[in-house]
C-alpha cells in the first residue's frame, strides 16, 4: 500500500462522503443541449444491454468513438491483448472546448483522466458497486450533475444515502463507498464524471475550494 496516497485520499474524505465545491457550471442545461446538438453519444459499456450512454471528455486519441474509454477496460484488455489503464485516457476531445466546462477543469487539466458526460436514459442504471477496491487509491472522482438527477424520478445512492444534487455544482464523491443509481423517469439524466489523479495539487483543488453554504 502506498501510504501517501491513502493519506491524501483520507484528506478528501475527512470533509464527507459527498460534498459540494465552490465551482459551478453556470449553464448545465445549455451544456446538455450543446452536447446533443454537436455530438453523438455512444453506448457505455456496450457489452451490457443497459440504457447508458457516454460522451468522452478525454480519450486515448482525442476521438469520440468511446473505444475503449467508454468500454469495460479490463474486458477490453482481455479480448484485445492490450494493457490500458484509466491513466492512458488523458487526451481531451472537442467536448472540452465548451467554455464553462473548460473553466472548471483547467486548474487540474494536466491530471484529468478518463472523463466523460454520462447520459442515463429511462430505465438505465448502475448496480451497487465500488470504483476502488483493494488498497489502490491513486485517483478520485468529481461529479457535476446536469439535468434530471434528483429523486423521486432519479435515485442516486451513496453509502446508503439518497442524494439531492444542485445542477451545475461540482461535487467530490467518495466512490470507494458503495453506490448505485437508477433513472425511473421518462427522460434522460445527464452528469459529468471527472476522474483525476490523486496528488497534492488535486487535493488542494478540492479542499481549498469547499463551498461554505
């Protein structure tokens, strides 16, 4: 175990399992409309017949095919004799050119990896899972809810707690805790998932910008 990584991760979780930062995407609905107008969402983890779609913010080559960054990386590696890791998906795509999104990410852009917009269509879900297992704590996740993300139409549970989100606000989410979500609405739900390397700079980005109210 790398104790420095664990110490840094504990610095993040000391403030809570889910908590907002002072950063905000001011026009989340416009951003969603912009993505739908200019790009094509592709199936997220196409091996599973679940209504989930993604739009890459970073990818292997800066493209938007979703291959393999929106696939199951372990399964893709086994089937294609490759050895990709989340850290390999660090080239920004044209989605990053949206001014409001870029403003949020720029302070840590050199550390951002495998990030995307998620579109959870009606009936779409992620079953209970953890994004971190064992003792590997070298990345963490930030979430930006965009549209249709709140109960009762959309349920997102982290560590047994049903979440209520403010659209456009950047949140730290401890995804080492068990979490799951389900869209029971008749319209899609949208969120930005930002994965970043865990280091002093990215921890400072979070802990120096906690929202006070």
